[in-house]
C-alpha cells in the first residue's frame, strides 16, 4: 500500500516538527538563563549577609582600647 504525500503536506509536516524542536530548545535556554540569574542573585545576597554579620564584630573589636599598651 503506497500513500501519496504531496509536496505541501511533506513541507508542512517538517515545518511543524522543526517548530516544535525550536520551541523546546528556546524554552531550555530560557530556563537555563533564569537559573543562572537566580544563582547570581542568591550568591550576592549570601555575600551581603555574611558581610553584614562580620561588620559589627569588626567595629566592636576596633573600638575597644588595647588593655595592654606596650
């Protein structure tokens, strides 16, 4: 049994498959970029939190007079 497929049906079929694959690839790259941005924001936030925890200790220690001057 031979099925006759016209040129246009073949073209539309291949364009649909190509469109689906392209959409999946674009979605993958979009999600990957969003993940990268999220990781950058989280790392900056963690760094700022750590610096905020260190600063008060540094200020306290630097403001105390030396108990044993030389």
